[in-house]
C-alpha cells in the first residue's frame, strides 16, 4: 500500500443490521494491520470508538442493511461524509439473514415477539420515542443511498477487504478485484 503524497487516508466504518462479521473479517488481515495503520486513520469507527464524524472521510465501509430509522440516519450520514461508500457483505448488499423477516408485517413481528412469547407472557409492545422505528422490511444500502461499490461475502474474506482498500487508495476501481478473493462460502 502506498499513500497519496504521504498523507493518511481517512476511513470510516459502521455496522447496521448485521452481525459485525465484516468488521471481524477486516481484523483478520492479521499482520497487515500494521501496514494499514501506517496509511489509514479511522474516523467514526468501532475500531477507534469514534462516535461522530470529526472530518470528511475518503472511504466509508458499511456492513449490514437498514432495519430501522436509526440505520437509515447513520447510512445517510456516511453518504454525506464519505467520498467513496462501499457496501460490505451480503447484509449490506441484499439484506442478508436479517431480510428473512421481509414479507412479514411489522405488527405480526411485534405480536409474536412480545405478546405470544412464552417467556414474556402478556408483555407490552415497546413504545418509547427514543427507540428507532422499525422499517417495513430490511433495505440493502443501495436502496437508501448511492453506493460506489460492493464487496460480497458473508463475511467477505480478509484478502478481499485488503485488496479492495489497496485498489481504492491507489485510485483504482473495485472492478480490478481478483476473483480469487471473492468467495461465497
């Protein structure tokens, strides 16, 4: 990896409706993480526990789809603050496993989860204005904002994430990705 005129690239990451597996896959680049931190600064990422954007970012990596109003808010912030926005993993690209609830009316989901649940007998459906509103279905990221690229997999392999970051930092298209790093296990 090389940097443009010696500057560090600013990368933001987030996890929406998903399992955090794509972030774990990025950590699986093993010793290459030392190379990465020499040229990348994380901003608004669980990796550095930054909760808010403090600057504009070169690359945004988003895993997970949108299942509630807060996911939509976060995704729109990422689109606003990231020059390049990449959907990472099947949940961000297609809705993934969380999309299994698609086609079931929200009212029915709440009834089954809170009212018909044996361990929460006669429980009330949560109704607090601080809770994000559940969407009618899980939306992949590109149905909510413009996305600049997709990294498939569940989760994408560490080598694919490493290669993608290298390509983006070199100013190249993700279309140049080697298919040997794209796996659907």
